C-alpha cells in the first residue's frame, strides 16, 4: 500500500486500483483552510490523471469527524479582499472532488457539516456509520452553502426537502439521514471506511473504460429532458463500444473467465 502526501493535511493511500483520499487535519476536525483546500485540489488533479485509479474513497483520519466545513477561525481574520482571494481556492477543492472522472465514495463518520457535507455530496455515493451527523448550517452564520450544496442536495432529495434542510440549518443524525436519502448506505459504528473500501474494491473489478463512461453519462444527463439525456448516453456508449475493454469483456463472458481489462 503506497502513500503520498499533498501538503500537511491531505494523504492519498493506494489499495491496488482504489485510491483513498484522506483528510488529515485532526487538530481542526478537518476544517477546510486555504492550505487544505489547495492540497485537496492538487490531490484530485493527480488522481484525475492517473489511469491506474479506478475508484476513489474520500475519508478522514479523525476519530469523531469527517469534516466540519470551512475553517471559520481562519475566516474570522479575513478582510473582504482576503475572502475574495480565497474563493477560487476553496471552490477548486469542491470541484476537484466533484469532477473526478472515476466513481467516488465518501466514508462518513461523525460530523459532516457545511463544506464537509458538501465534499461528501460531491461524491457519487455516501457510506455513513451510525455516528454520522450531517447538515448544511451555513445560513446560521450568515452565508449560504457555497461548495455545491444548493445544487447537489436537491438533486439527491428534491427541492422542497433541500430547502427545509438548508433554511433550517439543522443537523441530521445517521438514521434520519439514511431515511431521507442524505446518505446511501448506513453501516455499524466504526465501519464506514472499511465498508466504503470494500464497495470500492467491488466496483474496481469492472471495466475502467466502462466505469468512467457510465459516470460521465450519469453526470452530464442530470437535469436534461429524456431525449437529450439519451443522446448523452449514446455518446458515452460510443466511447466504450469500440474499446479494448468491450472486446475483452465480451470474450471473457463467452469464455467463462474473469476479464483482464486493458483499460482502454
């Protein structure tokens, strides 16, 4: 298992074809500072360009928190000009996770609040344990969700439910979060990381070309009418239909053996 550090607060661990993107700022419960945002963005850029990574798991090294959102202690010292300068840096962290081309899974335990929950929402799937507490409390401190929350949450749970959660700024505990669809899989306490990695390993057994094309079709088709969405799907299908992965997949099926994906 290889490890690579991006700055002081972000670590990437390799588990074969699965990369674990670890937020590692324990003294601040992974609050997203300017430096941490830069590191997350840099790690995502590196992962995006790595053809050996088939799935990414976003995780935390902290025992009681996934991520508590923006570093408000740092923000408290900012002038308006400082905040304007920071904005593209922090946006880069959230869009970095959102735009990873391979499937992504958030492994959530403890607090995932504000920007922390937005990082989880930026992933394709969220696995949470029973200690998880999620929410978008930004209006309670005079701002709005600015890491994608106003757009990603309604796509998960619908406009009215998202409005209630964002306007009330309330925290949602694990059982209700699973019931509302705020998380996708609820697991026993302390098992979020292990279960997310296990799910990632199962996903990584499939065609790399197929996985990336399927994600592209899912993401680009959101919000389109059915006819336009089917055109997006057809374009994605064409990128895999004549690939070496498709040829290997069909051959392996007919020969009753496990595929050895070329990844192209």
